[in-house]
C-alpha cells in the first residue's frame, strides 16, 4: 500500500507539473486565447482599412457641411456631429476592442483607457443617432414650429448636451468598471468583467436608444404617409400623371418623361432615413438578445447556433456602425451632387499633374 501510494503521488505530481506548463504556454487559461501571427496581421489590416475609410469619408462629410452655406442647418449640423462620433469610433473604439482582444496583461490604467474608449465612442454614436431621429421627427411633424424654434443657439445646446453626456457617462462608467476589479487584473477576470460590462451597457444604453429610434421611425413613417395622402387628395390627378403646365390645364405626362411629383424628394428622403433607422434594430437587437446567453453559458453544441448568430450579428453591427451614416449621407441628393463635383475636381487635378 505504501509503494502504490507513492507511485500514485508521483503520477499526480507529474500531471500537475504538466498542467502548470500547459497553462503557462496558453496564458494561464488552459486554451490558446491569443491570436496567431496570421490572425493578428489580418485583424490589423482590416481595422486599419476600415478606420482609414471611415476617417476619410466622415472627414469629407464634416468639411462639406462646414464649407457649404446651404448646409448650415440644424439637421446637417447633427449629421456632422454623427460623423464626428464615427471618427471617434474609428480612432478610439475599434483600436480599443482590438487591444482588448489581443492583450495578455492589464493594469488599472489600461482597463480604464480601454473602457473609456469603447464606452465614449459607442455612447456618442447612439446619442447622436437619437438626436438625428428626434430632429427628423420634429422637422416632419411640426415644420413651421421647427423652422421658427430651431435656432443656431438651440442647435449648439443640443450638441453640447449630447457630447457632455457622452464624455461624463463614459468616464464615470470606465472609472466604475476599473474600480470594481478590486486590483485583480488577471486576463480571465478582465475578460469576464468586459463581457458583463457589455451586457449592462447593452440593456442600459443601447436597448433604450434603439427603442427610441424605433418609435421615432414609426412616427416618421406614419406622418409621412398622412402627408402624402393629403397632398394626393388636393391634386386633380395622381401625382405621377401630372405634367407641368399653365394653371387649370393639367395634362397627362407621356411615359418615360415624368417630372418629380410634388413632395417626391421629401418622401424619398424620409424613406432613406427610415431605412437607416431600421438598420439599428436589425443590427443591434440580435446582439443584445444573444450576448447574455453566450456570457452565462459555455460554447457547447447545444448553444452553438446562438454563438453563430452573435458572430454574424456582430459583423453586421460593425458594418452598420462604420458605414451606415456614410451611405445615408451619399444617398441624399445635395451631398451626392457635392461629392460628384469634388471627385470631378480631383480627377481634373490629377489629369493636370499627369500632363505636366
């Protein structure tokens, strides 16, 4: 019995030493959490490419609003503010997520910086989106009151409130998150805390913002339909069948040469904003729903479909957050015309440089 006990003790000791060596080789978690060199290179390339496209695209939006006099309105100022939030997301949010995923050591300062970068970029993005949805609803529901009341001073106050809440809320959340770790900055503890922070942030900030955007979207579509019916009821014929002419002599427009009916541009703009607001629901709702399930359960065959849904939804979220605002901006006629002129000017300059 003594000899067998000694042999078993030696085998357990060897297995314990092998387990410690494996934990040291895998970062202390029993599995290889770190990315390979190929994965790191691919992630860096994608993040740099997406960040560069976002930086160039949204800088163009800001410069266009600043230099074009007819775009000096409250709505375009809010759009430029959302473009600033997109740049903050590209400069702070995406790098912070990548550093969090690839880092093997943390401290109070690093956790504070990563938390602030992620919270500030996402909070600024959503609050600006809610501001744009509110502005669109006021502009379409009370047009005369909106024109009279929405002055530059009130526009500046709204932007100050949005960015003030973003800065103060993200800083408070980052300090609270770093302090709750109680000095334990191990990799597993930090990852678990960030996952829990994402759940809290999703249900405290993202879900209310998405719900608010959805409500405004429904109200905007409803009001736009009522206005379209009122305009159609006042016309002697269907809007698409009316041809420009002297008063009282409305003629049928021949096919293939129809002018824009009254209110068509307004309805098209409203439809574009409606699709943009709907993308928030389609992108963020699956993430908010599946994130707690993945956090509180292990990735097994039973919940693997939930993990797949979360991964696909996360990719959709990144695309919507990165390029949704830019696509909405380019779809608007005035911005599209300015973009064509800018591209034409760049082409002419490059052509002149080639001739020289």
